[in-house]
């Protein structure tokens, strides 16, 4: 039985992936954005020298106001700002590290609809911030330091626009693809979700020689993730079938997540990609410590594949940041999430949809197999994942009926499945996952759990 509760100090702004919410509604207001800018500058301004923080964004209408507020807050603390414009989250991580900036900021709500937005931070080495630094920023904001640490005259920060950031990232991404290979002869159907990757992703694949059929490359500020991208693959499926593409690639709004379609239009999620890439790395002796890192959401079928190839899987709580923390702590180099965040730490410091695609495409080329053939390496267990709105996020331990039912279900599954319940870090939702051999049986189990959660979380 697995559950996930937030322990320790309660967070007031930061969730599992930065600060997120409806744009222009607390906490995603310009006032909070300015305070976050000030707090970031304060936390990262350590030595007595000129400091710089990178700000990038996706294509949401609200990014303009949040970008300006963040920039104002940072400059008010005597720190310079480097504006890179729309760029995928992994591109901003790369630029932050490449330009030796002190930190990076991404304005994006990832796969959420356009009316939402978010702010997340990277340290100077391109990794997402650990919990303690985020808590330090919250402490600064809520300690009412409004009139403290305000430089004047020439000590106030400046803002500069980096015009060639997209081009730099394109070159960086292409250099992760094996030098002896090209994408010539492959037809790729690409969906950029009208998001941050709308310019750079087509450039990467076409410059490496692929024949490209792209959708989701015409952002207007309101159509990001709208019936497109990694959560809505129907449009891409039609494109694969219409064009006879060898593979479909669906990115999310900020380009750090990717879902694939094989040449038949059938979906291959993060677990399938980890099975293919992890097995290849194991056979080549390039999977550090023969260990792949995934989250508790990954399918049991993935464990069977990796163990069959002589490796093992280490699981973390949900969130790519926790996968990265585990990898850095123990020296692992590959991991990811079922949702499509893949982490190739030999290439980049965070999930990168474009780089993940390039690694998978290199395997397709080298093995001379279609994606539909490659994905047969894994036989996934049936999973049912249901979401339910909750009035309050009560601890699992404080819901006796739910705890009893979870134990009863696991006993019935008899180690041939599992049940997992967690709360969303960004929405008022409980997520219920049941995995087992019989889809009808686990569907009934999941619905029963939902009913109990509704009952026991009522205010």
C-alpha cells in the first residue's frame, strides 16, 4: 500500500513544481511575482559582485506581465536579468548553466491550459531547487522585508535580452545526437503544443535531416496545450496516419515532457521509453550502477524489463525533481516518469522532450526496428488512474475506511498489483492508481476508492 503526504513545514507558495495557479489570481499575481523575484535575488546574491538571473517563458498571454514583474523584483535587488523569451524549460536550464548565471526562472504552467501560469527556478548548475531553498525564499517573502536590501543609483539591476538563446539551445540539443547518425529517411510527425518549443523543436529535427510534418507551431497566447500536445495526442495520431510518419512526437507546453506515437498511431508513454532506452543502456554498459530511477507511478512491467536485462529500478515520490535528487545523490544517469519526463543526466540537467526524442530516434536507427517493434520489449500491467476533486486534502492516515479498503485491495491483488493514492501538488485533486492483471477488477476497485475518498474528505 502506498500513499503520499506532505510532511514537515507547510508550504505557502511552492508546490511540487514551483508556484502555480490561475494567472492574475493569488498566488500567480504580479505582486507575488515581484516578491519572488526579490526573494530569488536575495537568496542567490551571495558574493560581492554583479549577479545575473535568466528569465524564460512559454507562450501564454500572461507571461508578459509576470516576466515584467519578476524582472522588476530582481533588478530592485541589484541583480541583472537576462531575458531569453519563449524557450523550453530544459533550454532555460541549459542557458542558465552555459552563461554562468546565478539562477534561472521559467514562467510556465507546463501542460495546464493557457489561463494558468507558474514560476519555477533553477540553480546556477541548471538543476531545480531543493525544498530548503524554496522554503528560504518563502521565509524572505513572508518576513516583510519590503524596505530591506534595496540598492540605489548605479547598484540597481539592469535587464538585457539574449537574442540568440534559441539558436544556442538548438545547437546544444543537436550535439546530443550521435555524430555518425542523421535523421535522413525518417518522417516525423511533431506536435509542439503551441508552446515554448514551437520554434526550436522543428529546427532540431529538420536540421538533422528528418522530413518533418509539424502541428502546434502557431501560438497565439491562448491556444497552448489546447487539444494538442502530450496530453491530447488525437490530432497527432491523425497526422501520423495521414502522412505515413515513422514516429509521432508530442511535446507539452514547456517542452520538458514528451509522449510518442508509433507508426500505427499507438501511444508509447514514459514507461515504454524507459524500457527501450534503459535496456539499450544496460546492454551497452552505459547505465550507471545498472540502475534506472522512476517514480512510484511507473508500471510494474518496467521493473520486469529492467530486471530481465540485469538491472534494477529505484523508485521515488512523484515529481521529476525527486527523480533528479535521487540520481544526483547516488550517481545514476537515467530515469524518468510515466508521464513523459525523461532525465538523461549525461546530456541535460532536467527533463528534455527534444533530447529524449533524439535518444529514442537513435535507437530506432541503430536497431533498424520500428517503434512498434521496439515497444514490445515491455508488457505493461493494466492500470486505472482516476482523479477526484476533494474539499480538503486530509491525511491518508486520518481516513480509516480508505486505509482499510487499500489493505483489502492489496491483499486481494496478492503481490500481482498495487494501489496508490496521492494528492495533486497543483490542483484540489486526489489521484487514485490501481494496477493489476485484470482491468475490469481494478476498475471496480478504483471506483470504490473514489467513493470513499469523497465521503471521508468532505469538510
